[in-house]
């Protein structure tokens, strides 16, 4: 029966990877290497592929194989010479490990993204049922007097009758931002309230800083 195509391409890179591990000291001279079946599981290839890889290392006098199939490392210098001759290669196994790690990180990132998206959808669905309290979005302009001030300091609800349910800042979304959050230019407030809430809130948020100061002086 023919060897697996992946196995045919992999035994040389596995031999190189083992040699590199010997050079690094991970597998010291005189130590035993795991049996072929264990190595096959570690590298996720067939025992025949491991047999070929060990055969290469034996030919290079890097390891010895006893009649009982015990594999012993005999020379780190020969391992160094072997890796030096192949220094233009990077072990396919190492590349596979890097790819698997990247795929794992991507999977975790996708899972976190899905969890956040689900939370937003659930919150949105819940709010859609609070008629007539449909959420609206209001962007904070450049010279708005609220820039640099906290939600709590602005007495937001008292001045607008609106309740902030989320804050969008670039690609970040904060659900139910607290009173200590400092508002910035370009922030988008997501709020709910009665049918006149949007007009009151937009006017309050984007009132020019100079106008607020003038009003304060007049009141004083």
C-alpha cells in the first residue's frame, strides 16, 4: 500500500525538526527519544514516516537505534552539521504548529466577537419592545460643550429626559456606560426616551461651548 502523500513530504522535515531540538538542548546527548508510535502521535503522522525520519538521523550518525528499537541521541555536533546544511529550510512541522496557533487565536477571536454581537442583538431586541422608546443615535460635534465632561457631571437625564443605553467610539461599543465616562468629539450616544427626546438631547449635547459660557455669565 502506498504511503500517505503528506507522510512522503513530511519525514525529511520531521528529521530536521528533531535535529534542531537536539542542537537546542531540548533533547540532550545520551537521552532516549520517544518510541516511534509516540513520535507518530506527537507529529501527527504515520509510524512509517517516523521510521524514515529516524533512518535519516541514523545515517547522519545523530542517533542510534538498538535491536529493541530504542532510539538514543549520540551526537549534537552531527545534528548541528545536519541543520546547517539545511539552514534554508524551516521545518514543515514548525510551520504547521504556527498555523495551528494562529487558527486557535482566530477561533477565540471569532467566539468573542460572536458573544459581543449576541449581547448587542439581545439588548437591541429588548429595547425595540419598549415602545415608544426606540433607541436613537446622536453624534457629538467638535465644539460641543459636553466634550471632555463626564456623563454624571452633565446631569444627562435631568437635562434631556433621555437614558443612555450605549456609547459608540470608533469600532468600540460600551453597553450602559457609567457616570464617570468622559465624552469625546465624535462619540455616538445611543439613547432612549419619549418622542421628543431626540430634539432635546441633540440640542443639549451639541450646544456650542461658547454659548453655554455666555448663558452662565448672563445667569450670574
